[in-house]
C-alpha cells in the first residue's frame, strides 16, 4: 500500500508526502528478528511539486501533523527517512553537509512537534552512515517508531551502518 498526502499553502508551496512500504521480503534481507518482521516499514519521501522558496514552519508543521496522524492510526508502522548527498539544499549553515542539515532540521522538527503535542510514545532513532573512503558521503537515516519498537528499530539501524 503506497500512500501520498498533499501539503499546499497560500504562498504556492506544494509538498507531496509519499509513503512507500517495504514488503516483508525486503525487510528479511536486513533482519530475521521476529519482532522486526511484525513491523511495517514505510519509506517517506518529501517531493516538492511547486514553490521555490524555503519551506516555512507552517508547511513543516503540516507535514509533521500528517505523519503523526498516520502513526496514530498504524500502531506497527515505522517511518523511514533517508538524507543522502544526492541533493543540495539552501541552508543557513554552509559549513554543514546538505544531508546533515536536512537530518538536523528533520530531527528538530520532529522533537518540536512531539513535545508540543505531548506524544511521548513516538521516538526518532537517527543513524549516521559513514563512508570510510569519502567523508562527504555521510548519510543519515531516521526511524520514527513507538518506544516499544525501539530495540527492533535500533537493530535494523545497526545493520544499515554495516552495509
């Protein structure tokens, strides 16, 4: 089941939030842990459909709200975000790699949202994947899950770091 949600604001920004699930065969490549296999992993992609300015706080909040509602309705869901080096972004911290900036922005956005909505049952497990041959190819993966799934998600993160 692939899903998408459209976030549109009055300034002409249009962001599509696309969720694509990993089938159980894909998850089995990474883990045979029974708890991990009961979870449903979704890749989250944010796709800009319109607009060229910085994405404002209201749009980020709407994205967070959409994903939080999805998590409330799907108890075994794990949302997976991936920040790689393939896309540069405008940022106010030029000394930071684009993927690290997106990762930190995402983490901050998530922390603010769950705190303001008293959603302490959700966590953001962040994994940094380093390429020993290329320090500019650091990548960041995020797993949004319920606290009771933290161990299974952390095991999956460890496997990613080894690949």
